[in-house]
C-alpha cells in the first residue's frame, strides 16, 4: 500500500514534503501537498500511472469488509443534502431471525453526536429506498432515450462540447501560469 501512495514509484522525485521552522526543531512539520515540488519522469517507473490513478480513486472511499453481507455498492456515493458530507452506511440487527436494518446516516451528525456538537440534523435514508430511487431514475432515462433518441444524442453532444470548452479553458490557464513562472 505504501508503494501505491507515493508518487516516487511513478518515476518522480518529490521534494519539500516537510519543513523545519527553526534549526532547533527536532521534528519536521509536514507541508501541504500543494507546496511539494514534484519533478516528473526522473527515474525508471515501478508502477504505471493508470494503476496509480485507479488505486488513488479506490482508496478515496474506505470500505470495511462486513462478514454478514457483501459491501454496499453505493458506499461513498451518497452525500447529505444540507452539509454536503458523505453518508455512512450502517447495518443494525433488527430482530432475532437475523434480519438487518440497512441505512445511510449523515456522517457529520453521526460523528458530532459523540462530541455533543450538533452541526447537522439526523439525516437518514433506508438503503432499499435509495436503490428504488436509483432504479426509477435509470428507468426514466432509458424511457426518454427510447422515445427521443436523436434529442438525447444532441443533448449529450452539447454537454460534451461544454465540458471540452471548460477543460480547454482550465488547460490554457495552467499553461499561462506555467509560462509566467518560466
């Protein structure tokens, strides 16, 4: 896991991870990732960039292995409407025959109630309701595509053009910034 966390294994050299405020400091202070200086492609790579990116994406949402049931596929994809924090998936035993109560709770509320700080209200939704809503949305979109396929294709093309334009603007800003730095 250490290899999949460090960009050095992609062939990059990373400097300025830490700093010392004074020569008398015994322990270095970590710098923010924005302050790191990364020199790319300085030595041979050990892992490929695509593998590294995939692992960073997968590690962004921790998933605990539950022995009683398979992991919920929507974990890490639901967010609270008010505070925009992730919703935690929780399973509780409901009765003696082994049925579970599967739901999503607001993480801000769940973590705050242990500290007696109420930052968000107790937002809660059952997993079966979420799955039904997702399934209804998929059915509605599929029905719309079947009814008006040409209009749907046109909307997708417009969104693609807008996305490409925004990406081009951001790339131009980065290029201009780098040219000013040079």
